[in-house]
């Protein structure tokens, strides 16, 4: 159980790294930034985040019975999904980073509740 939360937190960290790297690389090399900012990368990342969230956070509810980690994580997923509707500017990056941070917090709360 805790292992999947660690994987999910790691995935959240990779998402944050991707968002920051994309913004920096876009400023440095616009052609490479265009590839990293391709919409399908964000959609695939969101699908992976949802899959890990359902597995880890859902299993946490069954294991320890606390809804708060799942609620916080689900809010993060919702913010991340909403960020997909925003234009590729600073608002999308900030919304995604906020959503990723909420999702990682949910996984961390889930991990702590299981301990």
C-alpha cells in the first residue's frame, strides 16, 4: 500500500519537474519546448495520475477508513484536469503545479494514515 503512494508521489514530482522544465526549455529552445508542451503529454500524464490516484487513494479508504487523503487527492486531480482547458501560458503551469501539489499531499496523507 505505502509503495504505491511512494510511486504516486514520485509521479507527482516528475510532473512538477516536467512543468518547470517545459517552461525553462521553452524560454531557451522554442522548438524543443513545443514538443514538451504537446497536449498529448499532459493528457497521458493526467491519465497516469488518475490511475495511481484511484488505486492508492481508493485502497487507502478501504484500509484505514479515512476519506480526507482521497478528498485532497481528488481535488488535486480536478485542478490538474481543469488546467488542461487553459491556454499554454503561466496560468496553465501554475494551475497544474497547484493540482500536483494537492495530489502529492493527498498521497502523503494516505501514506501516513496507513502507518
